[in-house]
């Protein structure tokens, strides 16, 4: 019964983290380029009272063993990079990736980060920057006097300045061997980790299996509220069942303690 208490407690803790992850998904349902996460669980260690295939006194071997587990634990959060819906904004500096790939931006400390949030703006220097002011890497400055900015599906970029068309350096994308291994750092940004593999930078949109660009669009969050609500109900019911098991174990212990009366 003591074992049941600890097993059920581990189940409640696991479901609490599950709820935390679901809550974060729901909180970011309107966050541009956000990718939903799911909690993965694993069972804990087992107490083996009889091993499978054990030889008994009469010479026979058991077909199965006798093992009792000690509950569950969360082991990882896997992120889904499924495409979110595209929303038209009409803003010439808004970009959405249709398919795989990430934009590369440079942080104030000189390091690079990667994002699916294409809501870029022009700063005072004519640089394409994120909402936090992080500059898109590898893109030329845009003259503030430009009357037109055009970014093609393949990343080619041009402006109209004084009535003449000027070609600028193209917008490129970055790919990873394992995008789920990226480390989220907030502000819609990810950084490289040992699990993600090295960044493959400078790839033209549409090449090497990457997605194309859509100017004047933004990628919405891929969170589906109905799916998250269903998962929340399942987590709540699992939490209730584990709490009921604790209550039952406590009642059984009370009965055992009162046997002498």
C-alpha cells in the first residue's frame, strides 16, 4: 500500500506537468509561428519478486514473472512542426514559410537564433528585424526611400528606388537534421543543440526540400484548441484516478491499523 501511494503520487506529478504543457499551448494559440508541444511519459523502475522463466521447485519454468512498477514520469516534450494556417496581412515585410525551414536572426550577443515568426519590420537603418529588434541575418539594408519591396517565393528580393529596380541579397532559410531537438529560448526563437544537429544555413527557399516564402502572410500557431481541450480532459481524469488510488490506499491502511480493535 505504501508502494501504491508513491506510484499514484508520481502519476499525479506527471499529469501536472502534462497540464502545464497543455496550458502553454493554449496560452500561445494566437502566437505567430508557435509550435505545439506534447509530453511523453515513461514508466519508472520495477520491483521484481519473481523473474520470468524462473525454475520452480518441481522443475517447471514460469512463463511470466511477477513485477510491480513504481509509477510514471515525464521524460520529454516533443514539439510538432506541422504547418500552421497562413493569414494574409498585406504587410510587405511579413513573410510566411510554406513548408520546412527557419529564418535566421542575430541576437545582441552575436549568437544566431532561428524562428518561424516572419513578422519582420524595418528599423531606422533599413534592416529587417523581429518585433524584439533582432536583425535577419544575411539580408541587405533597404533604403528607407524605396517605394516598393518585393520578395519572391524563392527568396529573391528587389526594391524600387527613384523609379529603378534594384536587386538585393536574397532571403535564405535554415534547416536542421532534427528540428525537434532545437532549444526554445522564448520570443519565438530557437537555438541549436547537440540533439538538433548543426544548422544548414543559406538555403534558397524551395531548394533541398525546404518550403517557399509567401510575402504579405504570417504563419499562425499550429495549436488546435479542441485537441488541447480533449487532452486536458484526459489529463484531468488521469489525475483524478491517481488521487482516488491514494485515497483507497489510505483507507486500506486505516483498515489494517484497526484490525486489533
